[in-house]
C-alpha cells in the first residue's frame, strides 16, 4: 500500500462529504469526491483507488448498482458502504452485491476510520494460496482450482470465510467468532450460516463441516 492511500468518497450530501473529506485528508488519505452515481462510476472505472466509501441513495445510479457495475468491469477496489439503510437485510444485500464492509448512519468516526484501516490491511496480502476442500484457493483471484483444473469463482466474503477456515484446518470456529473475524459489519450470526450455504452450493456440502452445538470447521481436504 502506498504511503498516501487514495479514497473514492461517494456521497451526495455536500456537508457530510466535506466533513468526511477533511477528516480523511487529516488521516493521510488522498480523497476524491463523487456527488452522484454517474460520477462515481466514471471515476471508479478511469482512476485507481485503494478503497471507496459509498453511499447508497445516490442521484443518477444507486450506490449498489454502481458497485455491481464496477465489479463487472473487473474493478477490485474494496468498498465500505456508508448508508442510512442499515437493517440486517440491507447489510446482507450490500455484502452480497460486492461490498467488503457496511456501516450504518449515523456512525462513529473512530469506528469508520478503524474499518477503513482494516479494509486496507486485509487487502495488502493478495498472494495467499491455501489448500482447501475441493482444491486450492487463490485469495488474490478468489478462485478455487479443482484437481481436474476447473475453477470456481467465489465472492469476496466467500473467499474470506473459506480462507479463514483454511488457515486453521481442524479448528472449530463458533458463529460468534466468525462473525467477529470475517463479518464484523453484518450484525447478526445468521449471515455466517448464509455464507456457509453459499460455499457448500459452489464447492459441495463437505467443504464446510457443521460441528453440532459448536460451529463450523474446514471439511476434508481434496
């Protein structure tokens, strides 16, 4: 990561955008502001950013639609959604549609800064390769390569969950522990079960084992 990480701040509330820009620049970030979805999409596609902070209720193009379009064009910039739409269903939708983190408004400034630091740290290591059920996980490309050479593409959160389990094969992880380590922003433990279901659907039911009354563990290696 560069000494001056670049942030794309997408926020249509001018006073909030100004406050956040001043705050982030004071923390050493280089900040570019997009006041609407179309400008955000243009900047996201044409310039490099280390992280983006993205509102949802934007003029022009809704925030999650912007994010989906960026992802379809191969833009991997980690995104923190900052939105007044913050009930559990809203957060799960945001994560499912490509966000790495989700924080509701009103928000605590220290928490926002901590989450941004965490996002940047999590994306520093882009080269980890782990042996997991069904094959080999490459966390950079978020793909599992099966023994026959075929590849399965995972979402950001699916990859993070599988990598977290894969770094400690044989260990049992509680839902609360996984919620804290992988899904800090999700709020409720049900999101862990949801992503376990997604992994099983893509990689087979044996990829993640349910340890009754305790939690989950990595399944048998291929």
